[in-house]
C-alpha cells in the first residue's frame, strides 16, 4: 500500500497540523503563554491519535469476530460431515445385520442380532427400528419339540437359541418402568415365544394377537402407555409349566384379552387397568388371581370362564361391568366382590351375576 494511503500517515499528519495550527493560533493571543499554547496544541494532536487508536481497536475486534465466525462455520461443516459419516456407517451396519439374519448358520444370526442391539445402544434413534426388526424375526413361523422326553431336532434347538437371544435383546433395549423418555412399541402378532420376560419395563403399545406364549411369561411390574392386545393369544405349558405372571402391572390405555386362552395359572394381582379392559370369551384353565386389581375404565367379562381356583376380589370396579354368562366351577374356591353373587346352573357350573339393588 502506498504511504500516502496509510491511515497512520494521515493520522500523524493531522496531529502535527493540529499541534502547529492550534499552538500558532494561541500564540497570537498575548494573554496566552507559550507553554499553555504548546500544551493545548499537544492535546488537540493527541486527540486525533486517540481517535485513530479507537478506530484501530474496533477494526481489530471486527476482524477477530469475522475470524471466529468463519471458524465456527468451519466447525459446523465438519460436525455435519462427521454426523453424515456416522449415519452412513450406521445405515451400512443396519443393512448388513438385517441381511445376515437370513444366514443359514445360527451363530451368524445371533451375531447379527447383537449387532442390531449394539447399533440401537450407540444410536438411540434406531431403537424403535431395531425393535421392529427383532419382533419381525420372532414373528417368523417356528415349531419345535416341547416335551423333554421327546427326541429334539438339533436344527430346531439352534433356532430356539437364536429366538431366545432375540427375546432377551428386546427386553434389554426397553427402558425401565419409571424411566423418562420414549416408550417403544412391540408388534409380536402371531409370534411363538418361550420364557418371555418383560418384567419391570416401560412399553408403549403391545400387540400379541394370536401369539403362543409357552413356558412362563412374566409381565409383572410393566407399565404400558399404549394399547395392549392379547386377542386370541394362548399360554401353553411348553418345556416348563406355563405360568402367566402380570402382578403390579399398569395398563394406562386399552387392555384387550378377548378370547385369550390361559392354559396355566394367571396372576394379575394388584395390577391397574386405567382404560377400557376386556376379558370377553377368555378361558382360564387353571387358577386365576385378580385380588387387589384396580379397574377404573370399563370392564368386560362376558362369556369368560374360570375352571380353577378364582379370586375376583377387585380393589376397585368401574361403574360399567359386563358379566353376561361369566362362569366358574362350583367345586372350586371362588372369591367375589361384595357386589357380585352366584347363580347356579344345571351343568355343575355357577354363573356370576351382579346383586340386585
């Protein structure tokens, strides 16, 4: 840059001009001493230098702010590029793991399931998608020898191991009952499950329509924030006695057990049904326990049958309760709320009815 274009040169020139001009003008006044004239001229020239210093400092500040803004934008672009790379890697991992679920080797399928679960843990936004894939694997047709005395097919045993791994990973990916955050949905329509345990978990909606629940099933302590459907599902013995445990669970919305067949004991003790609840056409082949249950929505027990010891002493009942043709065995110990009574039938069964008045 040419010297005569430099702001510093012009500042020095203006300062000298003011010093000489102001000092010379004051010296023309006889009442002003030479020292006062020089001092005043120096202050005028110094003021110009001070203004230049302020301008220079402001310019440096703006340059620094511009540099920081450029650096921030560069960092944001790098972060976006890194996030895109992570998303691409995650998508590739997901696609590869899903592809390996169709592998013929059971250990490869187990590895693929763990890879999907690891992806869900590292990338929480994949959790619902991974759960959907795990549930779809469990919905695949499957049959295996149940009785311990029968010869077992090795291929079926290996597939059972893979399926049990999938069930365990589904449970591990679900948050605890009182956790803050999203509640994930599970679609296990028509699935064949064994030792299915979701106890103490937070679940959104649960679809178990036409599912086969073998051996023990444990939903105790669960909190369901969405709709739950067990329509026409069945609990069966399997390799162990097929207990259905649902103690202290909370159903915040619909709870649909219409047509469900409980082959072994069913325990709903101290559970809460806050929404519309139905056990219409449900069949309890063994003991059924509903002691301490709180039902605040509607309750439908039409054509439900109880063949074992039955405890229906609900802690609270809604105003709308349907009891049409609800049957229990006369020879069994059956306990009812005070508002209900028995009506004897001709086939050795008793029908539950509401007391009149």
